[in-house]
C-alpha cells in the first residue's frame, strides 16, 4: 500500500512575487526519498487519508474521503504570513506534501487495519526524520495511527501528551472491528503511560460506561456544557488540567475532530450538533498549545464536503492547518 501524489492542480499559484501562495511554497515529496534536512529549518509533512469507511462502520455519514483534496484546495490558495515574506525566510520552513494514502482497494476489516498500519508507519518514519506532521482525514479512526506513531517516536523517559478536541470520547472497544469510534480505546490500551485530555465532549454523544472506562485510565475529560456553565474558556481548562506541566514544552499531539465545532460553523461533518466550539474559543486554545507545548503533530478529521455549506468546514480545517504551519 502506497501514498498517491497530490494532484498538481491543487498547488495554486499566481506567479506573482508580490502575492505568493502556499501552493508555490509547498513541495511534492515521496516517503522513499525524504532527503537531507536543510540546516536550521523546520520541516512539516502533509499527508491525506481519503477514507471514510471507518465512519460508515460506526454509523456516521460517509463523505470524509473527499476532505483531503478539498482542504488542500483552500489551504494552498492562502497567502503565507509576513514572517515568510522573503525567500530567505521561507527557506527556514520546509513544507512537503507526501500525498494521500491509497484507499482504492476493496474495503474489508483486514484492509482497514492494513491502511491504519501503513499510516502509522509513514507518520513514524516522518517523525523520526525530524518532520512535524499535519494529517488530513478521513475518519477519526486515523487518530489511532497518527497518535500511536507520535507516542512511539518519543524518546524513553518522556511522557507524551495527546489532546483530543472532539464531541466524542471515541473509546468504543474494538471487539467488533476498528472504526471511527475506536481510536482512543486502542491508543490507551497500547500506550497506558501517556497523558490524555478530551476537550469539548457533549453529554448526548457519550455513554456513562465509556466515560467510566476513560476515567479509570486517567483521562481528563471536559464537557462543553460544564465548561460553559462554569464560565471557562477552553484555554482556562487546558491551564487547569495541565498546571505546572504546561511550563515546559512537552511533546504533544493534537487530534481535532471537526464535529467538536458547532454546526453553524462546521456543517460539513460526519455528525453535527448546534452546540460546540466557537472559532474564536478554539483558536485561542490552539494558539496556547502552540506557545506552551512542543506540538509535533496535528490531525484534522471528519470534514465531510458533501454535507458542507459554502465549504465553511473545509475552509475552517484549512485555517487550522494554516495556523499550525505558521506557529511552528
């Protein structure tokens, strides 16, 4: 199983030195030819998972397989910020697009597991070669290979931190197969010695049994309705949960399921509710994570363009990716 190169048509450019676009800065790349890093540079790898089989298996709305291309469409039309305005400055950030996981073969439980393993191996290889990773789903089942690769990449003695922005715990047991509801049951079983935060949970989306299972494993869980009733921002919750450990740059992976946002902001998701994050509250917390933590990977999942309105959700995902790129 391989990664298929991203279509040339998505690398947008105007050919105007006074109006550069990300499509002109991001370079196509292959996993078999990583190349030597440029001295003093930060390397970011972009990968897509055009696969919504895990969503369908969990009873969600298929459509997220279209997301990697649609997110890139808006991301690569964006302008780089002023800090990268000159050619010399832009060379300090290497942006490499490694294409999309090949999901063309017929789906079966074994095939989906094989795709997850291919994704995990790819992300692990990139992290070990000094890349930060930006992955575009696809179903949230890919939160497992992304987060597992991150945990594996951390050196011994370092306690990894995983933060999930989501309406769902996604800790369903995988006894009936892998799907978009199982990623963090798999992760916490495979890596019990990590710190794990769940932010934005909604009570109508999570069973008491799943919450009890998560609490037994030390998961810190914040429900959206409780946070709003207490008058806390997402950033305040993060500060309260992490405490003094946020004073050092801990290795961190951020998993962002787009259904954690209100449907008024993100209508194109595999599941939607009128309650959820506002853009301002989320981006304040996201920037806090980027300033305080050593964020080595971000995964954006469950954008479903076929249900979107004016591509609001794809644009939101592209904006999250843009903020990640330029707060590295």
